[in-house]
C-alpha cells in the first residue's frame, strides 16, 4: 500500500510540475489535498487486504470498495476485477486477481 | 441506506407510489461524509480520487446552484490545473476542412457570446437509490445542479474549421488523464446534429464567474438536455469525424438497453442490444421539507422543489398526499428557460395530526410523466421515479 501511495504521489508531483501556474494545488488553498485525506479510508482486516489496497489504490481511492459492497457478490466482483485488468490496464496477475477476488468477496459482498 | 429505505417502505405497508427518500438526519454515515475540495464548500464525498463529490440537498434549494457547491464528477485521477494563458483548443478531424488552434483569448474575442441556463445532471444521479443496487459511484440525488453557462456556440467553432458534408460525429477530449497509460482516455462524441444545435456551447463561465477548476476550467462543453457525461471538462480537442467514434466511453460505457428509455437516439452508436444514454428524463426533486421532518399542526407549511426535463419544458407538477389516488397541481415559479429546472411550491394541509406522505410527479410539455417504477439497467442510469417524502404532523 505504501508503494502504491508513493507511486501515486510521484504521479501527482508530475501533474503538479505540468501546471505552470502553481500546479495541482494553489499555494493559498488551505485544505489538505484529497490524495492525502484519502489515507483515512481503511479496508477490513483479512488475508489479501494489503494486495487489494495496493493494486486498487494505484488508480483510485479505496472507498469505492465499501461503498459498492451492497451491490456486490462474487460474480460481480469477478467482472469488476476483470474490467480493471483488461479494460483499464490495472497491473494485476491472474494469481493476484484470485487473491483480490477472495478478499473482496469475503469482506465486501453485500455488506457495508 | 437501502435497508433503511426498505424498512420505511415496509412501515407504510408498501402502498406508496414511488419511494420514500432517506434524506433526513441520521442517514447512513458513509452516505453523508462531507469533505472539501480546494475551492469548494463541504460536499458529500463519494470518492476522493478521482474526485466525486455530491451537492447536499440544502444547497440544491437555490434557483442557481452556487459554483462552490456544484457537484464534481471525474473518471480519471490525473487532473492538471490548467494555466488559462497557455491553454489551447485544437479543432481538427477527417471531416474538418481547416484545422485550427484557439487560445482562450481567441475563443472569447473571436466569436459571439451565448448564454444558456441549464441543468447539468450525471447520468448516474440517484444510482445509490436503485433497488436492487448496482455497482458504480453510489450517488444520492445531488449529482446535479442548475447554472447559467456562458461561452460561444460550438457550431460557430466547428464552422470556422469547416464541416465536410460527410461529418457524422464530433469527438471531444479533455485534459484530465488516467494514471495507467492503458486506461482509456475519457473521450466522448456527439452526433453532428447535436453538436450543431444552437444551445450547445463551449463555455468558459458559470453563473457569471470563470468555470471552477473542478467543473472544467478553463472551458467545457455544455450540452443542454443531455446527461453530464457529454459535457467534457477541461476541453482541449474537438475532432469532426466521418465515422462513429469507437472509444471505451462510447462503445462500452454509458449505455442502456436499446428501446428501454424515451429520448433522442444516437443512431451512429446504437446496436441491437445497447444504445448510448442521451437526454435527461423528466424528473423532480423535493428540496423541503426533508423526509422525516415534523410539521406543527395547523401551522403554514409549504412543499418546495424543482422539476426539469430535456428541454421541452415543464408543463406541470402534481402532488399527492393520499398514496397516489388523487393529484393536485403545485404552483410553478419563474421560468428560467426550457433547459433549466423549474421551482415549484405547494401548500400542505397540516390540519390533522399524523403521518403525511407527500408524492410529487412532474410532467413535461412533450407529454412525458415521471414513472412509478424504475426501468432496470445494469449501470443504474435515468432514475426518475416518483419521489415520496414522509412527514409527521404533530
């Protein structure tokens, strides 16, 4: 998870460098940037949590997982992981996909 | 949240039209977590990254939704802050005779300005209220707002580039980008006829101010009557093309079963099974009182809310306090334009104590009415079913 966050920060920093007028955050804006606030999102403790958090977190913050739980079962999670892998290019091996599916189905199927 | 709503429905014996809304205090905490994006008031946080923030019900009561309370919706997480002085808009494509590049100054000083008041609503607004639940950002009712948009007519920009007679679609790209290079960029297209509609704008102002960063600065597309997915933010490229655009966000995402919904058809993108979501459905929102509110017996009490459609305009709003057996007309307020929402008011009878379930149904000038039942679709779009708030007179 730490590695993914570092990866994200590097991307955010490069996005910041792209903007010529102060980058991502203007100097006068007081609030914490969303990519720092989001560290408050914690997933349930269970085997596969670190792998799941680390992979999902590359592209999006983690509250997508608990907020979607009421709509999910094993089959829908399977499709979702497949979509992230095949359509969105998430760097997830087949073996990792299986572990992530077990974690998400076990902790976030039909529950909030 | 669904459980709670089901309980409320069960408590009414299931006789209500539509759905009782759980908008009162004490709703599920994850549904009401407020957070601030820089430059925005606290909004309902659906996700931090990409940022998806919903306008709270109280902020939807105003005629124009304030810029710092307007909802924020992104698919991709890399959102550069753009320097207006270095921003450029490329207009090109296989059906453009004279490709051109415009600066913001070119856009603002080279074309006649145009304004439209229009509702911007996410196709998935209210997805979180679907039964059964469907995956996606679990929006409540605030992935929408009404604003006065000012910019230039898209058709004049396209005409400057020269539109070939074989033009079929116009394709729009923005500056927001994915984290992973393999993730499809958020590119959308419109049928050329809709792109040429006089109401379709390249807008740089919202409610008299420059567009907020989180709503597409320095310029975005405004497609009145069509769902928000077409209102490309941070617009950087426009391509006039003779072929149907085949990107992920057109061919796979933002689609509904063919024939399931009324509204204009996007025929160059349609298949036998699915078709792009296009126009808004006739709809309404009760902004006050909120479900669960207590009204004092015999005291003056008024229902207030909004009704809108895809641009035919609102013909009327009806209110039922007897579970849908009889309906009476609410009073429509000032008309801000056919693409805007229309405020309505209705005096509630508080003479007898007890539970008061109030249902609201809008009808469009084209004859369409809000339905009682949800039309199922896998992505949870177009929820416009009749809304009921449950009040208590005591």
